[in-house]
């Protein structure tokens, strides 16, 4: 509460609000294909006779995550070169155009056109590299935590997707979701253009980064360790979030239909899948700050041991045991919760190791997180296509988390006795 009070009279609150709205709605748009995948697949089959394979569906869902990961670095460069406001307006205009294009094409859209739209949605995911620096530039170092926390509270956008997108699709068709997204995104673009301002030089002095700055950090082995840890934590979160509805529909459709009719008075199983998907994703979205607080108290290394250890056990449980529906929902809820907390723990450590290069590192590690999410979605799609189930996918994910745990064991002593000894926080 004290941190929020300290914001009064500091910085530029219209820019902070604009950055929050821009990132929150962008995150919602970035992941909107996840809750619509089943509806789009059924529509293509009915109108065009195109049967989307599990692998093709995984490609469609993973492409926004992949392009968003790569575009974060590009937009980060542009923020340094032309400023965050011009960068945001350009990126948001591209996103709005893609959303209206998908709505206009509607049921006539082809799979390859959908892939193009999916790539464009990556510009929304890359907003992370614009909104956070723009908000942070207006405020002193002592307020960066609360400011970046406000501007970056966009993960909740995924929950909004799963709650409302299937219902809109039920009443007006899946293409109507793109219309709603386009109208909202255009409104945010107008509001952002009117409200946001780049910080003047007397408040913030730009220090544009060059390509060699990135290459220098890529030669540091700790960059790769942090990238691995975030590829597991954020990659796991965004990967499972985007694939959640497809997984539930393919595995528990009959259970959700029965539950929806008897309890929710809801006959559309795709809408019920959206509700349960939102419940699981909500855990990961909301508990990220809790993970950071836990890491502050016990140290980032110990907290990552705990979070990654729990995730490994639960993923293996999902792989080896065929769980009834509500047990599976409980396990997925816990997996997402621990992934969200692990995200917070990773970024408790990163500023302590790379405090002077946190802007560049946010882009690099954020890219790694997106690549991890892409790999997870493709792995789950491959597992379904190859074995008609998801056990192999969960086992591979568990194996990757075990590799991350082994990595923590390899670096913990060096970290604690080198930079960690002077970091000022618990390692």
C-alpha cells in the first residue's frame, strides 16, 4: 500500500494507465486463438471440408507465441531507436488490421490465412517489450517494482479470453470474437495515443542499445541458464494456457458436457471447457507476484527448487495416471499455480544478476519464454497425433523441468559465492 501511495505526485499516471491497458488487452489478443481453436477447426471442416490435424492445430496455436517471442527483441530495438510511443502505435495498428482481416474473411478464411493472422497476433505478445519500458521511464528506481507490476499485470488477459470468447462464438460465431477484439484494440489504440507520452530527457535519458550489447550478454553463460529457467516457467504457463481448451476438449468432453448440463445449465461443452480453462489459468496469472514474494523471503534458488519439483511430480502424475475429470482439473490448477510462482521467482533473481542490463535481459529471457511455450504446444500436438493421447507430451515436459532443476544445482554455489554475495537480496 505504501508503494502505491508513493506513486502520487510521481511520474505520469496517464502513461502508466495507458501502458497497463495496452499490455493487458494485447495479452488478451495474443492468446485468443487458444479458446477458439475447436470452433475454428469445426468451422473449416463444415464449410471447406478441411480437417485440421492435431499437429496443424498445434502449429496454429504456437505461431503467435513464437512470433511474439522473436518480435519482443525487434520492438525492443525500436523502443530504443524511435521511442516507445511510436513503436506501440505501429505494432497496435498491425494487430488491429489483422483482427479485422480475420473477421472480414470469416468462414471463408483458409488455414494458411489463419497462420498469417496468428503471426500478426505476435505483435500483441511483443507489447511486453514496449509497455514496461515506457511506464518505467517516468519513475525513479525505488518505484520500479510497483510500476512494472502495474504495467505488466497483463497475464489476466488470458483468463478473459477463456471466459468470454467461447460464449461470444456460441451466439455470433467465432469470427465475431475477432470483431470484438478488433474494436476493443482500436479503442485502446485511440486511448493510448491520447494518454501516453514518452518521458522527456530531464526525466529519462535514453541509452540506445547496439547489437553488440546483445551479443555480449549472449556470451554470458548465466544468460542461457536464466533463459532455460524462464523457458520452463513462462513457456509452461503460456503453452498450457493456449493449449488448455484443446486438451480438455480432446480428453474430457463427455465429462464437461454432463457437468455443464447438470450444474451450469450450459449445453455448449466448448463454453464449459473455457470456464475450466480460465480457472486453471487464473491460478498462474494471479500467483506470479506471490512467487516473487516467496523468493524474496527464502531466496530464488530454493523457491525454484520447490516450484519446479512440484511441477515435475504433477506432470509425471498426469502422464502416468488416467485421472478423472475433476482430479485432472485440480492437478492442472496446481501446475499452473506453480508455473506462475516460478515466473516470479526467476525475475526475483534476474535483476540481481543483470541489474545494469535488465532491459536487454527482459527481451532475451522473454524471447526464451515464448520459445518454450511454442515447443510445449508443438510437443502436446505431436503427442496427440502420434499416440492419440498426451502422456508422452507430459513426460517430455517433466524431463525438461528435471533438466532445469539439475541446472539450478550446477549454478547455485557459484551464484551464491560470486554476484549473489553482493546482490543485496536473498539468492
